[in-house]
């Protein structure tokens, strides 16, 4: 029997109603401390277990009895250590390369490349390991562990501040250390004595005050990050010290960002001794309390929903909390919605090849994320010929249809209140002014002369 948990947030007005529903539906279970879910640009799902194994869920729902990879004999495991991250090379279908982030038996971090068995797509070659980069961990916690390829084809690696509490070595602010950073490597063009190269636009290239590998710094424990390829942004869930859990979003093209730890925990001062001015730091797009009594303790960063099944959660960034079971979203303007506390110790989100979302409970289960509004055939047919440009916008927005006429345009705010309406347009193109609208997220409902309708999200800057 399926497990089904439901919490609903209803936004409505007398004119129009939007319902944001978030459900989690049991998908697959009986894994051993699963920490990550990935795909290799096909219909299989790869489950990373903390103990050192990667297992495959086939498209029919069965789990292969033989792990894709088993490196359990060469890792440290327990607490915040183990096999922590997996990323498939963008050209995996041709080169068979994938990358893992794990802690060695001595507790230090190792990022390595493996290759798939050329004769069996469901098995990796265990003897194919090529060590890419490693670094010392002074304590057993705050190892980061997430790795992902960005839109630029480079490999990004999240490293924690080295552990203990309060970053006693001020490592996150020290740009001569790899800890407390987001690293960016060119794994396709090795140089020098390394199995990687340095992208020429990394911010500290040629600067003696910083390491070439660093892309961003000032992070405490960026346990999970992801790229939104649609908007070309990077989203980072950075675990707080004890009061604030933070979510960062910045353009994927912007390097050299200082996210502020240990000077600030989220937007709250923590230890500002010898810190740069606040105007040189980048603060979170959203944050929530993990203080005493909140029930929260550790943010799990997720993904922006870019699937095609649900319309009400399109473009929303999902996050969760490990302790409370909270699942929430952040929209493009930084507005946060909490959908309630679900039953799970959430450690990761994952996407399938169709960009539908999943959430991982370290207790062994994987769930599907479901929205409340399923896209209809009519929505798809109109959306394919409807354009709303520019978006984001600040002055004027042009609505245009191919092979049909616009009949009605209505704009609603996130509370469902009607803020603009025009009927009997009878034109394939219509320009409307949005200069009087406040900055934020709006929903544009468009009805054509043929009676088809679609709702598109509009961002007003």
C-alpha cells in the first residue's frame, strides 16, 4: 500500500484560485542509509548509500541485486562520513565517466573518477579509479560532499569548513585553504601534475592570496547544491551553526562570492572579528530558524522543479530539514513557503531524466514529490504557442500567440488576488504595462479565441 503524505496551501480569491499542493508518495525503499539520487541521462536511477555502494533502480522499479559500484572497503563510514556524492559526466553516454566524493579511511576527502564496464552498463569497473583531488579534514564533520557538473561543463565540489563548531580555524574565510568552499575544476583538460585543470576564469587564478581551484567561499557545510539550467543559477543549502539555516542563489557565471561564514550565520552576525565589511558579503535569498524549540536543525538543499507534470510547483526551489521533516519551497523572488513537517529525515533531493523530483530519507526510503495541479493537454497545446517576454520584466510585457488570437489576459498575485484584467483583445499580440506592480511573482492566465487557456508565471523586478 502506498504511503501518502499531504499538506496543502491554498491561495484563492473570488475571481480565480491557485492551489499549491505538495504530496510525497512512496516510490522505493529498503536502502541502507541512502544519501543521494542521480540519473545518467537515461531512465535508470542511481541510489548512493553512505556505506559505499551505488545501486540501480531500473525503469520497471526493480533494484539490481549487484551494486553498480561498491567501494565500501576503502571508505570511512558513519556520522557525516562515507560515500557522499555522485555526478555523471555530461558526455557519460560516450566516455562512461562518473565521479564520486567520499571520505577515506583516515577521514580525509577524496574525489575520484570511475568508468563503467564497457560490456555491462549496470556495472562499474572497480579498478578504474582515477583520483582527481583530495584534501585533509581536521574533524570528522562538515565534509560537504555534493558534486555536480555545471552548465559550463566544469565539475563543482562542495567542501565544508573542516568541522568542529564555529569554524575554529576560520577556514571558510581563508582562501588559501580548500575548506568551506565551492571548488570548480576542468576534469576534461588536466594540466601540470594534476588529474584536472583550472578553468581560466576561476576568480583566484594568478592571485597569490587564493587557490586556483576556488570558485566561491565563506560556506559552513554546503551539504547539497544544485544547478537550475533553465535560469542558469546555482542554489546552495548551507547548514547553520545553531540558529539559522540558509539558502543561497546566485548566477552560475558569478565567481568569487563570499557567502559570509564564520562572520555571519545566514544574515545574523556570528563572529565578525577580522571580517570584511558586510557589503562585501553575499547573504541568503532565504533562511529559516533552527534555534531552540523550532524542531529544525539542518537544511537539505534541493532542486528547482522543472518537470512537466505539475503546473503549480513549476519554477519553485525545493528544500527540506533533516530533523523536523519540513519540506518547503522558495520562489524566484525569495518568498518561502513551508508545507509542514513530513515523516522523514531528509538528506537529499534528486531528479529523474524527465526532471521530476524525488526526496530521500536516510532511513531507507525514496519518495516522489507531487504537486497539486496536473498539466492538461490544453495547457500544453497553448503553452507551446504562447510567449511572455521579457520575463523577468520591469516595465512592459508582450503576450503573443501563434495561429490564434488573445481573448483575455488576467494577472494574479501569489495570494490569488486579481491585479490586472483585459478582455476582448482579439489580437495575436498584446503589450501591457507592469510598472505599477510591486516586485514579486505573479501568474498570468491567458485565454485564446478558441477557448484554450494557460497559466504562466511572471516575475516582476
